[in-house]
């Protein structure tokens, strides 16, 4: 499929395939260029050479082939891929490696369909599982990639894989099992505890803290009982002092922090937390956590082996996309994450499985650590002084951190958009005498104000006021942490006015009136954007760590 890239050929196909099969330090720009060249020659021999890599016994060559096929293969290539799977001279591991590509292309040979074409299915599956453990042992990204496949399995197959991990007697298996203790069904979590206990002393350093975490964080009584029993048996079987050493290990920061940043709070209460740590080789390991007031931790994704320059590019990219971020302390980030974790429990929203993979980097496990900084301004009772300050509330919307704020849910104000826009037409006021035009504009402006008052009365209830009051106080806490005391004070006054206990109607609040003017005025663009997102292009979620930052993606 044409990728729409341009540029003169600079590398032979053979040299590109050799580089992809042997090097692990290929930068994004070079990788993109390699894909360009392969795409240019795809139908003229490049595809055949890529498929030839799967005829070898070289695991690195297999990985390179799958990476290329994942990027370039289309339904036009499916017949060739299926012929390769049916070829008895091709090794079983190569065929299994192709499974994700076949599944993406909708082949009937994907998943169980591939088994009948294997020469020795049992041995091949065992080899593949061992290769997965090798991937898991390399980095957190390896754990994430394998877990994605595990969680897509039917439950019975997932349970079988968990049982195999327990019987593998490989300490790397614990890295896959521990994240499965959370956000899974009771049956899967129970099987995971059994598997961890089956691993025994070889993984005790990882298993003991994980089971203790279940005891302190889980609300499932039966699961806690099982974890307590397994922990007791594991402790008895281990060398004396193992439990203390394991728990002490959890207090150690895996790698030194490079930078901690947070975005501002957007109008839906969402906030991005960006953390990075410096590896011993000078590269960075990073993780993003997306939090939302009415959800908790909504998403989590990481990267590894990132150049320092690339991290700076990501920060600049956020700024360009309107997602400004601020450098803060690790403690502040952890306080935000702890607050979001509490929201997950309150709303019963499951944590992303990737969060458990990165937990040792993200959370502070030291019970003697100082108290976390506040993540919300304290609510203030509405007073005459605050009422006077809140009269400047419309100024908040002039701050860059409020540029993304718009009324949610948009569907509740959408019926008013056309009448609001139609109430004011500058073109009509440009004709006729100046006085008459000025009078017409004044009438039209009055009509818009009337519509805003009506919308505020109709769509803003106490629940909405409390929700956005909480968004404001979290934004204000960030201002206060950054030393922007005037902005924090203004936010605090606006939040006090917005709280239902203030008794001040929303139609009399400058912030709310300016907020609704903006939301209705931008409503037509919003409707067009939503129409496009619902079309064939789909939505474009923000993912700061692009797919080319790491071979896993």
C-alpha cells in the first residue's frame, strides 16, 4: 500500500533487511526511511525478500520480518502469507511469529487456525512461550506487549497460560503474573495467586510484595484470604529474612528521576502526568498516566530507550498541540496519581493493566515518606470578598490553560448552537447607516445574552456545578504549586461562586457566561469535528509516545 512518502533511494533492500535484523539502535527517522524504501520496492522483490527471512532459523530475522509486515502488508499480501504458513519447510516458530499479522488481516489461519499447519505444535508452543519470557525479561515494554496478547485470549486459554507460567519455574514469569492480580475477574486473579505460589522461592522477591499489596488494596475478601494463605506458605518455605528483604526492595527507586511534568486540567477534568527516569546508559525510560476526575486513572503507557532529545521534542509537541505542561516534583505527580487511584475505587473503574507493570516506578512505597502536597485547593465559603473577586471570573478563560475548556456534555447545548450563531450576523450590520447598524448589533448582542441566560438555566444543575468546581480547584492547586498565587486566588473565588452553596445563580456569574459564550460560539466547529471523528478517519487519541519510539509499539 503506498505510504505517500518521497525521497530518492539511498539503501539497497538487502542492506535494510540486514540492519533491521541485526541492529537495535535504529532511530525513528532512519526506520521511517527504511519503510519508505521497502514500500517503493514492495511489489518488485522487497516483499519476497522479507518473506524469505521467515524461511531462516534466525529469531531476530523473524522479528524484523514481522515488524515490516505489520507496517506494510495489506490484504493483497494475504495469499502469500497463508501459503508460507502452509509450507512444511517453514519452521513452526516462524509461522507462530506471523500470527499477529494474520489476525490483523483477518485470516482464517490466525489463532487456532494456525495450529494444524505446525509440524510439532506442542514443541513450537513451548518454544514460543519461552521466547515470550525472554521478551518479558528485557523491559517493561516487553511485559506490556505480552500482557496485551494474554488479555485478548479467551478466558480458558488465559487460565491455561497462567498455569503454564506457574509451572515454568522461571522467575521472569512473575513479571507477567503480578499485573494480572489487578483488574481481572476473580477466576483469573485466583489462578494467578496459585501460579505465583507455584513459582515458589525463585520469585519470592517479587511475589511477597505483590501479595502484600493485594492484602492492603483489594476489596475482594475471598481474594485477600487466598493471598494471605499463599503469603504465609511462601514465607515459611523461603529462607529466613526473605520477606523483610523483599519488602525493603520495594522502597528503592529503580532508577534516578530525570523529569516529572503535568499538563493543566482540561474542561473534562483530564490531566496528563509524564514521568521519566534516566537509565545507566544515558537513555530515558518514561511513562504517561492519564487521569480524569470522574474516572480515575484512565490510561497508562510507557516507553524505553528514549533519547533525551526525544523527550524534549515530546514536551514541545504537547505545547504545539495545546497541551501545555509544567515541570513539577515527583511527590506532586504521585499525589495526583494517588488521588486518581481513589477515584478508580470510588467509581469502580478498572485500572489499565499497564499501570501495574509500571507501579514500582510510579508509586511511593515508603510509609515514612512525607505527606503528599495537596492536589486541590481547599473549598472556601462564599463571601462578599470572594464575590467581588469572582466578578473577574471571565479573565480565567483568557489564560492559555483554559483554552481547551468547553461545556460538557456538548449534546446538552448543541440544540442552542444554531440559534446562538444566527442571533448575530456581522454581515448584516455592515450595511446602512452607522447608527442603524450599531442599533442592530446591540439588539443581536442582547439576543445572544438572552440565549446564554436560557441555556445556563436549562442545562446547569447542582451536579454539574460540583463537577466543574472540582476541576477548578485542581487547576488552582497547580497554579499554587507553581507560585502563580494571583491565578490561584481567582480560581478559588470562581470555584466558590460555582459551588451550589454560594446561592449565586450561574447566569449571574461572569465566568459561566463567558464560558457559555465560548462553547456556543465554537459549537459549529465542534459539530463538524465530531462528524469527522464519526466517519472513516476515526478519532485521534493523544499518545505522546508514538509507535516509533520503541520496537514494541
